């Protein structure tokens, strides 16, 4: 997960990144864990069709990095579920 070892396969693709709450506590199991997990939905337009799959990393325009955990195509484009990676 080191950015220095990543290879860019596409860039400058417009997307919508939206926060979503998921059930269950984080896997750490420590007292400081939050009660819920925070996930992200990333929507990419149909005409920007690119090959994105699980475990790929998406970087937004301000440098935040997201790990794709699931993804699928629908009639509007590509929908990814992702988790924010820590810096």
C-alpha cells in the first residue's frame, strides 16, 4: 500500500465520492473504536469506463486515498464501495 510502488492506470476521471455509514465496529476491537464504520461510495460516469477492481487504490483531487472493496456496473456507470486509507 506504499504510494511509491503504485502504478497509475488512469487519471483525471470525474467521479462523485459520497460518505456512507456501515454497520459494525472496526476490526481493531480497542476501547477507542467508533461504534460504526465509515465507508465511501464512488460513482464514475458510464462514458468514463475504465478497468477498476477490488484492491485498486483511487486518489482524489486533494490526495485522499481510497481502497476499493467492491464494485459493479449499473446503467449509469461504475459504483465502487471503498474505505479511506490512512496517510
